[in-house]
């Protein structure tokens, strides 16, 4: 995503598609709660927490990085809500109702790191499926330019450590429970086959 230098009070970013556009993999009911309640709450809470603090002068990206390095309890709350606001916006863009296939540089990079698209899907499903508890599964570009998969717990995000994410899957239960209940692996398989926004990954790689 291009760096967004907007400062607080933040507004809930627009969804890049209609709430029913990702069905049946992700139902309109799930999006309505996930975007309209969870994501909205992270943005609202963040605005309340940064009001009157030095964080008020920073962009969302900068709040995530600064709060990650600050260990007091108030900064931890700010980090959790800022990172969740950032991660969710990135997540909505990581999906598209018009799934294609990776092309160009992202295709080359996937082949170099995972052999082929099937190899990537297998590795991603394994990492995301095996992540214990709430969190996120990321495709990231390492400092050496190679692609790798990383999972983070709760609100944690690679951008806190200067990482370059290309895609993310939300593995909190709220992302799939209404549609798949405990079947996280089935949700991830469908997500990988039907929803991945490869154009977005390509833009983030560039
Ligand atoms: Mn979520």
C-alpha cells in the first residue's frame, strides 16, 4: 500500500468491493461484522487513545512503528489498535472477487522461493493453518528480495520491524467462524484459490 500520511482522527477506509462480493468464501454477514464492527472499533479506539498524546501528530504507519518500540502499557494498547487498523486495511486489499494468477515479477519471485504457485499455496496454508491462536499470515519480501511466509500473533505486523508485506490472511476466528466454524484449513484453501489479489501483491513488490 502506498504510505498513507493521514493523521488522527482516522476514518474507517472504504472497502474496495461490496460486502457480498467475496461470497461464498466470505459471506456478506462476515464482512458486515468484521469490517463494520471489528475494523471500525479498532479505528474508533485508536482515535480515543491517541487524542492529546504525541501519537496524535503521527501517521498510522508511524504510530505502528513508534508504539512497537515503546514498552509501556498505554503504548501497547495504541500499538494493538493501530496495527489492527493497518492490518485490516491491508487485508481487504489482499482479496478480490476477480481472482487471477500471479504474473510478471511476482510470479518469478514466487517460483524462486516456492517452486511454483502450488508450492506457495501449500506453504502458506501450512503456516497459516498451524498458527496457534489469533493472528495473521503474511507473504513478505525479505531484505534479500526473496519472498517468505511469516505469521504474527494478535495485532503484530511485519511493518513494525520495517518489513515489506505483499499479502495477508486474517487468521483470527472472527474472519471465518460464521462461514467455516472451526474449519480454518478449509477457509484458507478457498481463500488461496478464490480470493487472492495478485495485482495488489505485484504492486507491493514493486
Ligand atoms: Mn480481523
